[in-house]
C-alpha cells in the first residue's frame, strides 16, 4: 500500500481537483496499473454533500456546496483537518461494513495513542466523544466501485470547528464537532499526527485488502 | 444469513435473477449483510435500458455508496417503488420484498448457480 501526502502542511488542496485525482487513481488501481494508494492531505475550505443531504442541512447563507458521490450527508473540509482517501481494492466478497469499521479503527488507534477516549456510536459511522452533546472527531464517507474504494475519512486535528455550525453536520441535529486540539488543550495539527495515523490506517486496512504490500508504514512525501 | 434459493441464478457482483418473464432482479443476502443497514437506493426508471455487467443503480449504507451491476441486457418494466420509503427491506428480505427491478431480457449475462455462488462467496449454500 502506497501512502502519499499531498504537500501536507504547505498546500491546501482544491476539493474538485483532488476528487479528479481520486478518480484517476481509482481507474489505475482497478486496472492493476498501480498499488493500493492512500492520499493524505488538507483541503481548502469547502462544504461537500452526499446525495441524501436535506435542503435544511445546507448552509443558510448560500455558501457553495460541492455535491459528491460518497455516502453520508453534508460535511466541511478545510485547514487543520487531516483527510485520508484510501483508494484500495477490497477483498472479495466486499464487506462494506468491515471497511468502514476499519477506517474507524485507525482513528480510534490514534485516539488511544493520544489518550483520547474516542468511541463508536451505534447507528452512526465516524468517531465520537460522548456528550451531551455528542461531539464528532472524525467523519467517514465512502464509495465502492468495482471493489475499489474512494473518498474516506476526515479527522479534525486543529481546524476551526465553527465552520460546522453553519450546517447540520452529517445530517445529525444536536451534535457538534470537536478536534484533537480542543480535546488535548494544545495545538495538534495534521502534520503532527499524519505518520501515526498512516501507520494505523495500514494496520487496520490491510486485512481487508485483496492484496497487501510490505512497504514501510510512514507516509511517502509527494 | 439466509440460505440461497436454488431456483435463482446469481452473479459474481452479488445480484440474483429469477426465471420469470419479466425477470426479477435483486441483491443477495451476502451483499445485504456486507453492506449493512441500507438507507437509500437509486434505481433506473421504467423504460431504461440495462446492459449486462454495467452499473444500473446504487445503494447507500453505513456512509458508503456501492454500485449495482445488471445481470442482463434488457429493458426495465417495473421498479420496486416501496424501496424509496423502506430501503431497509433489502436487508430484511433480499430475496423477496426487497427485489429491485423487473426486466424484459434481451440477453442474460454470465450467471452462477446457487452452489457456484456459495462456493465463490464462502457462504451457506441452498
């Protein structure tokens, strides 16, 4: 599995350009032209909405929203949020539940490293800090096409969670967003946790892949 | 997981098709279990042309969207409208009330028997 950081800490990636890159890599993984690949990056500020997003969940001020083909409803991406897009071929028969749980496991592993008591919440995906109100630390939204995944997980590291107050995050009223920085009381940015998170991703995803490679768990710089 | 009905045919992409005219298409219990709780299904409209092996719809579950692949080339003559309000029926009754579409078949794509599909998926046979 190849882990690629897209200028993390020095460049904010345009969402639609990165989505196109995902599609290109997806086609290459599907064709057997490249290994399973995980992109690790920060986005420029953007709201994205899965197709089940209700009108009432969208920003009330007319802020642009990119409609996407992943699962889930509406969320925000932006500076201080570590985004991981695994583009990997899953073992047959494809088990979507197990794959989503593996993404959660990677976040929970990082939480354990940092002394944060992250949890799963029954009936929801992602990683949460129990409330009230329940606070979401990481959001998940995926797509599986011909057994190869796209989109992935967004982990709030040092982002301003105020951006989430303009929407109903993931279509779940009464919930809020939190971050590693808020929970730990010190600045913890994407570059501070990317290598540890990449290692957890490799560990959690490998059992679910059609083929596993033995590369080093540290993220490759690109 | 539900036993696989012997009177159906199956695909490697986890769809099933019966021998009716028109033929009914759905997803298998293997797929329904692996997807988890289905919350949304997008299906073609009546009159749409399907191509064997091509995508004809999508299902969403546990924050993931997955594609549906047609086992046949043909024309959609009926869509299970009840799934719009109760997509979870696919989980609870994948071989019955959770059917997806009915199709007038032009050509049947590659299919498997229940025994062959069970061997492919490592699941229980009929």
